[in-house]
C-alpha cells in the first residue's frame, strides 16, 4: 500500500507539471507581433489574451490587444483596452495614436484631435506616432469628400 501511494504521488506530480506549462511572455509578445504583421488578427488576439494575463501592467500589450480588436471591428472592446493601456501610461504614444485612429473610424474627430494635440505635446520635435495619426486623419478626411 505504501508503494502505491508513492507511485500515485509521483504520477500526480508528473501530470500536474505537464499540465502547467509555464507561459513565456517574451515569446508570446513576439508571436503576437508576427500575427499582427501578417494581418492575422484572430490569432493575434488569442496570443495577446495570454500575454496580457501574464503581463497585466504592460501598456504595450494592452495597446496591441486593443489594436487587434479594432482591426476586427470590435470597437467596444478596442476602446476598453486602449483605455486600459492609457490608464497604465497616460502618455503611451502608440496607444494614443491607435486610439485616435479608432476615434476617426467611429467619426469622433474631436476626440481624435485631442489625441493628436497630446501627441504634439509629447513629441515637440515630431515622432512616428504623431506622423501616423496625422496621415490617418488626412487620408480619412479626403475619403469623406
């Protein structure tokens, strides 16, 4: 009986170890970037969901998670996750840019302008995020003519 208990303990430990595969946040982040780059937003969401669970305080992860939702036209979720990224870092330039694009897509140009103004303050000498939001707003404005 003693040996049976030992065997059961060893087996349960082995089964538990196999089932609790450790999540590597760096690998998840890199994998998500690859999916985003090729435009596979559904797969990116799956990976990013695991990433933000592991790295709850990373505004980059929340911004990317929001971006993937926005690309899938899940605007309510995108809005929530951009707000989460900006709650963690109110000056997160990527989140401000992408949230501004969300505002443009929703027709909320005033809010997009506010994000643009904040980016101008954060980037007095210019930055990619500022340039991208300006171009996005210009492109969208021309489409609506």
